[in-house]
């Protein structure tokens, strides 16, 4: 890209999956990035992570797949069940089938592992500088982007990537994507599942219940499981004990599925998280301003019911790289690239946001709608559960 791009300095707010992967991609173009992370080190929120073929497609150019695959798990199937009925409703094959159809497998892993691998690569890259314990509290986008730290220091960058997660304060200028608390809570735990049935140990499981649903999957080859419950609950976040008492006793949830009963009996404690409520993105200008671009959860908050949060962040980084690479010259107009990025990505964001909301609604149905849902899943499960539009890579490969 020439000497001009090597002198170009971008700031990035947040050293999570979005910030690290974007900086690694940008370094491939000879552009320097300075990342600011409010935390002190490598700890990250979350336990498990599902990495679908579209996520691995966007990770492959960063040369991290070998390290990731070595410590991750290849689930055999996605099994869908009703929490209040014995047996399963339907399943789709993941192992082998995903790679055959889309060119990359379907992995389950831990968020910490992916973050650790990306951070190691970033620390090896001379064009990336990471400042920990550096919290950016505001940005001002004029001819340059002024980032103000919590210590009162002003830092100036020509361009900034905002990638500091779903609770980013820098998206609050737009009421359409302002966060609020939903009427549900997310409870997570990680447990050793060595004594659990193979149907749990080797697969991704979704149990749909009345006003709740449960997802479990292995995160490595050591039988460690990530377990997540999303439950309607309007009480305060701090009312953890009441939630735990209910969830540690499957009878209080009217659970009749044997595998789910086994699973819940193995849990001794939960971590409680809020489930944020967000609006649907309606305009490209919600994703970028003249010299700033919002990527990852900072740009497109997503409910977790589609397992695409990390994948979208990785797609963002890959897409940005492709657009910058296509437009590279000594007179590279990064502001124009930011605009093109937002206009290209917005429809995919919208569809993901709508579909993830719809999944959460479907998973927790009661009464006649639950009965109809179960019939449809039992008779048309694979057609309903396979998501070609998500896993195909055409949205990036065509750039």
C-alpha cells in the first residue's frame, strides 16, 4: 500500500475478538493500529463460543485455525428437544456435513481460547500496539477523532474503530440502538460432563421450554461443557439466589426430558447476566461516522439466540480488510471505505437481528403455539434449522 499507509495510525477501542481480528487484518495492509483496552489483561467475558463455517472462513487468513482447532471440539449434531417431553424432536448433522457444504467445519470452543490466540498473534505483530488499563470514555469525530481517556488524556487519531462490545457508550448517540434490559436473564456455567450421556457430550443440544430454553455444548475434548439458560425473569439482576433455586431444581421447571434433567443436576452454581434489549439497525449511518466505524457488538448488538455474535465480528474484520485492499492506493480514502462497509453490511445485520429475536420467541413458546412448533420441527426440522444464508461465504467472497 506504499509508504503513506505505513505512516497511517488508527485507534481501536477494545481488545476483544472484533478489535484484535480487525487490527490483525489491517496490519496485513501495512497500517498501524493502537488498541486501547480498559481491562488489565487477557480475561474476557463469557464461557463458550460456537464458531460456524462463516466464522472460520474469516479466521483462516489470520493463520490461527491450527491453534484453535487443536483445542476445540467438533460437535456431531445439533439436537433439538422439548424440555417437557422425553426424547428429541429432530437433529441435523454438523460433523463432516458442514465442511462438505461450506468449506469449513462447525466448532465449539471457549471464548478465552480464541481471545488468547488472537492476542498472541497481535503481540507478535509490530504494527499493532495494545495499551491495557486504558479506558476511552468519549470520542469526538471532527477532522480527526479525539479519544479521551479516564485519566483525562486526549489522544488524536485520523480514524478510529469502535469495537468495545455491546455495552459501548459510543453508540448511545443514536436512540435506535440504545441498550436497555429485556425481560429475560442469561445464566451460564461450565461443568465437567464426564458422567453425562454421550448425547450431551458429543453434540450441541437445544431444549425449548415454557418461558425458558437451555443450550449446552462441549468446549474441548476434555468433556467440559458450556451450559446456558435464557429465562424470562423481570426481577432485578441481583436476585440471583431466587433464580438459582428455581434452576437447580428441574422439577420447578417441569422438566421431563431425561438428558436435560441429568444436565441440570450436575450444575452447582450459575453466573447471571442481563439480556440486553436493542433496536434493529435501520440506517448505515448508525454504523459509521466520517472517521469512525463501529464493528462487532458495538455496531450491531445481537441477541444470542442465533450463535452468531463472534462470527459477525470476524466477518466485520474480514470485510473491512477486503474493502481496504480493493481500494488501496497512496490516496486511500478510509472514510469512504467506512461508508461502503456500512452500506454493504447493514442488510446482513438486520436479518441477523430479526432472526435472532424470532428464535428467542420460538424457543420459549407455550400452549397451542408450542404444539405447532413441535410438529413443524419434528417433520421439517433439517429444512428449518439449516441456515445456508448464514454459513455461506458469498457476502465476503464477492468483494
